[in-house]
C-alpha cells in the first residue's frame, strides 16, 4: 500500500479499494501491477522516505534515530547507498560519524538490503530537496559526541538466574510483505478466546492456534491510513469488561485529516498543521459470541496530533472490578506528546489544557464530554475545574509516550504506565490521580532542557521538579532503547508471580522487577526455546525486534509479539537456575 500525498493524488489508495466487497488479495494484485505507474507519476523519494525512514527519522527532527536534514552534504550517493544497505559495516570499519551516532542513539540501524540503489538515491534526492527548502545543515560531528559519555542516568540492569521458555503460539499473516514495521502489536482476551491486532487494520481471533479474521476496521473506515509513522494504522483495541453481555468493543486508529473537529482544537499555533487524527470508536454487536464480528459503530472522539510521533498508545479498562466500583467501565486512553518536545514547543503538552502527553479517563457511556458522545467521570481530578480550557478527560499528565497501561489486579489496584524515554532513560510510573510526571522538563529523576538537545541539568533524589512525580523504576539507554511493557503476572508460573514483566522494543531484551519491592531495581532474564538459550533477535532473525508484550489476564498466560516475523510466542515455563 502507498500513501500518495502530492496535490494531484492527495489521498490514501485504501479510500478507493478498501470498501465492502473488495478483498485484500485483489488490492495487492492491483498495486503490484500499477505501482510503477504511480511511482512515475508521484514523488518517488517522498513515498520511499515515508515508507522506510519516517518511523525513525525526520528531516528537521529526530526520533529513534537522528534527523536527516543535510545528510547529503556529508554522504555522497555511493556512501549513502552503502550505509543504508549495510550500516553495520560502517560501524565495524570505525567510521567516526557512525560511531558517534551509535553512541548517541544507543542502537544500530538495520540494513535495508531489499532497497535498490536507484530507490536509495531517490530518498537522498528527496532529503536534499527538503533540506534546501528548510535551509537544513547536517548534524555537526561535535553535536553527535555524547557529553559525559559513559555516564549512566539509571542504575544498571541486574543479571538474574531466572529462565523463561517460550514456544511459537501462532503465526499471524502479514497483510503487506513490504512493511516490516507494520505488524502485530496488541493482544487481548475474553471468555471467547485470545485476540491479536495487526496495525494494517485486522483483529484476529486465535482458534486452535490458528488465526481467523475476526474484524477488519478498514472496511468501515475509508479514511483509515497507516503511513508514515511507526504507530500508524490500527493502534489499539480493547473489550469492555462486560463484553460477554453488552457486546462493546473499542478501537483507536489513524485517519487522514479531513477537517473534522477534535477535542483538542487550537492546542498549537495555526502555523503548525495537523495532517492526521486519531479516532476512538465504539463498536457494538448484538451477539458477542458471533464470529466474525458484525455490529454498529459510534465515534467517541478525535484527537489532533502535530506530528506523526508519540501519538495514541494504550486503550484499556481496569480489570477485575466489581460493577459497584466507581472505576468500573471507565476507559483509559494514553496519548504521547505528539513530538512537541522535538518540535521545540513542549509547552503544548506539559499542561492540563492539552491531552497530549497524558493518560485520559472517560466514561464511554456518558454524555457530558466535549461532543456529548462520552462522559467526564465526576471523580476525574480536573472535572470540577472552572477553567474552560482545561481538558477534563485528563487523569494524569507529563508523559512523553505512555506506551502501556496495566493494573495491579491482585494487589492494591494501582495503575502502572511504561513511558518511552527520549535521550537517557526509560520509565515505569505508578500513577496517582492528577499526577504530573514531569516530561518535558524531567526525564527519570533528572531535570532536562529539551530546547538544547535534552541536556541533563541536575538530579533530584527526593522528588521531581516543582512537585512532579518520579518514576518507580528506570533503565538507562545503555541497557535498552524503548520500553515495552508491561504486565504484573498473576498466572500459574510461580517464579513470575508478582513480577512486572516487560522488555525493550528495539533489542528484544526481557526484564522484570518485583512489584512488591520496586526498590530492588530491574533484572534481566534468560530466554529458552526448545531447550536452548536464545534471544529475541535470534528468534526474529533481525536486530530491531519490534517487541511487544501481551497478557491474557483470563487464562493467565504471557505472550511475546514481534513485528518482523509476525509471530506470537507463549511463555510456557519459568524457573530459577
């Protein structure tokens, strides 16, 4: 699939072909034969950049990797081609610039061996054109050298003698073989089984370890898009805790901007346009046991995002609650800072007048929200504010990219948030109602200046800056790049009980911390398959694993999901050795 954004063809191809009655196989055949025509007619470099680069790099701003503006001035066509195809050879060959990039970003770029030289040159040509329009200079070598290199901003991950054994549980079909970064991300369960979502829009039910398409969000959303960010497409889904009776399912997906109103209109200057919206939808089926899912949809809300980065993340209900509990049926929705810190306007996210960088809590059955399509719970921390600009949906704020939400169901019921860091630290936060978690003036327990490349300013041992709340556990970017978490295990594997289990998205390293004694720190663990010790990188056959963790809180099983191979693996055993 291709997102064509030139004025002559500014639309998503799915607008035309993802209509009821058409099949994905037909779509792929059409694209295969027509792609050369489209590529001749469109900006090849822009399309290729958005397809292969934009999830990790911008022209003027970085993300997982550095910004690429001006790179044509330091890499000629041949060097750039060789680097894109095999960056590891530059690192092994002691290329000074590559070494500095590796030290700064703590991760090695994967090689794009499938790209042809003419495609890579087209990407570089696009970068050159954009750089000249924006007067972008390449990153100076001095700016790449890390200040206080080797310094840690979180305690080292400790080694443990805990082993887990995994087995392949199910292989999910890949909707588009050309998009390795668009794959499986979320696992949920009901009494009707385990369900897994693919970012390309499908939700699968796993039956006898075989995937069956349960629901295809694209068929009823002609504006659905999955380019260019790594988080685009179907971001998340969750079932109402009483799904077996009320048949309510919730999804969050990305749509192109068509002028529809969002709950955060006017959050940033008019000069900063939003090209996309994240849409929260309620789906209702008359027969919850039916397969596949059929039902009616109701839009709940939309959120504008100033960038493709750090957007809609988790969508969840607190599990195991009695219906009399005031938190029962309240929907939590986490949203990143929209890349506002990278855009040098962090003030649009770190305040309660914007839902960016927050965990929201709404009543999907209420009607006192902005558009009367949802409710603001009376016990939300800012529900009684007299400031008309306050976003009363906010439950807690000051997050960069609050990736996963989980509750201590068998303990005190506390909500934990895994927050993906920027320059130095990955965080696990124990959420307090109305709490401010510090981003973008704080990362981990350090004050930072986001307008000067996230320079660390000082350390606060006791509490955060201006009463902000410190994370309960952190790990340094020497140990991982992006936290994917995490769940408190309460299943039948005794060694894992009361462990908050999580990992690193990029490397696939697996970690745990004792939820009842968080001060003990973070530990790694050993991975086995078929009796042999291995790693997620070895199992996936690629260095960037795109790891996600899933938890079936009904059956008590933990799962590992990886995008490159689209395999779900089940943890079947755990023991101390």
